[in-house]
């Protein structure tokens, strides 16, 4: 029997909002300071200048959705758990389902002033500006790491870092597998918004498929939001109705897309994390983040007393398959030996650098030249960061 007399537990945001309200009655403006428990450090490490190893460090992670979404947030949460498990002295504080509004500023402030966090990972793209930038200026001794590659040297605070991976390398390999497995040569891509990171995934997946079948096409549907389950299901069903037989996506939680594709009896390729358990019959593979290795490495550096501010940790961290920033999901049962061999070969080529994904001749799907026959873009090329087009073979529009 439920005891209805017990008070309901308050969320972190509710606590912070309560403290904000009390500040109007004359309490300190920096609420929660009297309750903060700073982490124990070595004698020199107490200043946060990276001069000595740290005995304990509070690290905060903030997610825009639930930690078990089979997608973006789960990938980060699994990485955070790996950091805590593999690096002695790391103590995690986490908050999930925090909107890209002032709510994330409240969550960050709470972790700093109540929990004593000295490192924060606000993981969602929209947290950066203005929320991370504002809090970083207010708390110059706290390190802020943002997933998204938005940091600009000389423009943003010195205690802000940026990390992101070339996951379109994994999408290319997944496209190779899809190209082998598709009987119709018609692929589908459910996408949130036409920003460069999403466009790179669509185009790389298509290039992978067209390396197998030059006539393969990818139908893209933009839902307009990172999490829109109804639109994601509608898009997947619409593609299945059109005869598309392999579908992938770039949304926060691929769960709806993958499960809908499975119900419709078509193949699926995942994103962010491994969605294989959701589609035992039709799951081919997928492009996954490998945040466990990156977060563990950063955690070890934190415990050695290294910081962004001291220049011990680069402000921009980027890498691909060879650097363990991303990986390929295990092949599903449906994947043929031929497709697996081709996928493995593509993976090896990308890792070695022998396989150039963006190689000319290459045009947009409205006939504009991107690359002539004798030119190519390396995966690190800044031009790919500016991508605002869909390549030939993709059916859809960025406008």
C-alpha cells in the first residue's frame, strides 16, 4: 500500500528554483554556496590550475532526454558510467530530460554550487549558446565540455572545450552494408534538421550505398525536431509504403524509427547507440558513438590535474573510427557474409585513410559541382563543417 503522507521527492530543478525564490528575501545571490561541498584535492590541485593530482572530483552530466532512450542520451550516459567505473576518484552527478532553455543553466548552477562539480558535460547541442557560455564566464574555475564542435579560439571562454566525432565515417560503412542488403536500391533517412552534422550523415550514408550500387537513392524526410516520435513513425511508414527497404535516421532517439521499420518488415540501420535488440530480424548495423573511451581518457586527465585553462587539455577534440570516437554496431543476423566482408573492408579503408569518402567528381542533387574529378575532401576538411547541400542520389531538399 502506498503511503500518501510521505512528501514527494523534489527534482534538482525544483530545489534550485526554490533557492532562487528565497534569494528574493535577502539571501545570497549565489544560491547554494553555503551548502556546496568542494571536492577534496591535493595541496596544489585545490586551485583547479592542473598543478597536482586530484583525490576526488565531482563531474556533472546533463542530458536533454532520458538516459535509456536507445539513442543520443543513452550513448552519453553509457560513456559517463564508463568514466566513473574506470577512473578512481570520479564522482558523477547527473540530470536527464533537461530542456535547451534556462533549465539547463539552473541544472549547471546546481551541480556547481550544491554538488561541488568542477567539470561539467552539458551534452545537448542547444545548451552551448547562451547557457554554457554565460555560466563559464561566471565560474572560471569550472571546466565546461560541450558535444558539438562549436568552440572558437579567442572568442569563447578559456574554460570551455568542445568535442565531437566524425561519425559520418561510420555512416558511410553502414551505407555500404545497406547497399548490399537493399533489393530495391531505395534507401530512407529520417532526419531532424538540415544542419551540417546531419547533412554529413545523410550524404556519407548515401555515398557508401552508391559505392556498391551507383544507382541507389536515399529519400530524406526532415521532421523539424530532434524528438518527434509521431512524425518519425509517419516518415518511416511513408517510406515503407513507397517501397524503400532500408531505413536509417539522425534523431535523438532512433527507437521509434527502428521499431516501426521492424514492424513493417524492412531493414534498419541505427544511430547513436546499438538498437539491435529493438529489431532482431531487420537490424543491419549502425553508426554509434564511442563516448566510453573518450570520457574515460578525459577522466584520467582530470585526475592528473590537467585542465583546459592550463592548456593541458585541447579546447577542440575531434576524431573518427580510428580514434575511437565512434564505432559500428555489431552486424545483425540478416546481414549476408558478402555485406559483412564489404563493410569490414570499408571500415579498414576509412581507418587507414586509404578510403576517401568525399572524392570527386561529386555534385549536389540540384546539379551544382562540389568536387571535380581530381579533388577530394579529407574527413577533417573544414569545408565539410559548412555543408549545406544534399548530394546527387539523395531525394529531398534542405530548404
